[in-house]
C-alpha cells in the first residue's frame, strides 16, 4: 500500500506523549498514530464484528440446541 505523508502540528506536551507511547509500544510514532487512526475509524472493530458474525452463523444450531435444553419452553 502506498504511503502518504501528513504533517501535523501539536503542542510539545502532546508530541512528547506520542513519542513516549510509541516507545512503550516499541514502534515509531508514525506507526502508532496510524494504528490509532485505523482503530478510531473502526477498521479493527469492523473486522472483529465480521468475525463474530461468521462465528455465530457457523455455530448457530449448536447455540439453539443448548438454549432449547436450558429453556425447553422457548
């Protein structure tokens, strides 16, 4: 995937917080911010929801059987 450069101005405290966070995570500030934006825009959450939906479809009958055993009046 091609990369595009962005220039962002932040105050020194924010810049230092970004550097410290990236250092703690063992990655560059660029990569850390890229990850944060992806998470914020829902890319990771969307992937999780899709995987959960696939899982539920795959095991739907097993869940239904278990619920019927626990609540026969359903």
